[in-house]
């Protein structure tokens, strides 16, 4: 019986050793899996950091490009404001030249002065037309348009009320925008 007990004990020890070895193998396998998981996590972390760096770089480049575009647009607007009148000023140079030539004449006759002023007015009108600076000159009897006309006074007249009786000063528009309203007198209500 002792032999049987001894054999049972040895068998139990062998089983215990096998169990311990199996646990060690399992622990080593888990360690290997954990190490592999750590390597995978480290690789993922490095990939994520790399991607974050790329995105940050792309963001900074896009931000710089947007700032450059904004600055260029401001410069273009500034230049447009500064030189917008250039075409109009160029058109007026001929008018100035004509006026200066008229003043150089020593003994002008009234007819030559009138002819010179008439030619200068035509040059000025051409410059206005070229640059879309148009006259507002309402006719007598035309309905008062508060967007284009400014009534200075109302006078008794033989026409419908709130219609133009006389134009005291022409008005002007520039590219369909009111520059100065025409100053008019209007008919009084009956």
C-alpha cells in the first residue's frame, strides 16, 4: 500500500510538474502575445503621431496660403481704389490742354473764345460719356423722381402737381449710381 501511495504521490508530483510546465508555457505564450500587442500598439502610436504631424503641417500650409490670398486681395483692392480714377483723369487731360491753349491766345475774339469753349465742352462731355458719367436733365412736365431729382421749391403752375416745372441744376449718375440729383422746381398741388 505504501508503494501505491508512493506511486500516487509521484504521479501527483509529475502531474503537478506537467501543470507547472503547462502554466509556464501558457504564461510565455501570453507574454509573447502581450509583447506582440505592445509592438502593435507602439506601431499604431507612431503611425498616429506621424499622421498628426502631417495634418498639422498641411494645416499650417493651408493657413499660410489663405493669409497670402487675403493679403493679395487687399493689395488688389487697394490698387483698384488708388487707380480707379486713372481712366477718367486721362480723359480730362485733353480738356485741360484745350483750356490752357485758349489762355495762351493773346487777343482772342469773342467768336474764337465761344468756339474754343464749345469744343472744350464737347471734349468734356465725351470724357463723361466714356466714363459713364451721365446727365440727369428732366424735361418740364416730367414726374418728380426723388431718386434722381431734388425739389427746391413748389410753384403754382398749369400742370399736374409734383411734376418738374424748371431745372435749376443738372444732376449726374455714374454707372447707374446717383452722383448728384438734379435740382428742380415742381408744380404745386391744386
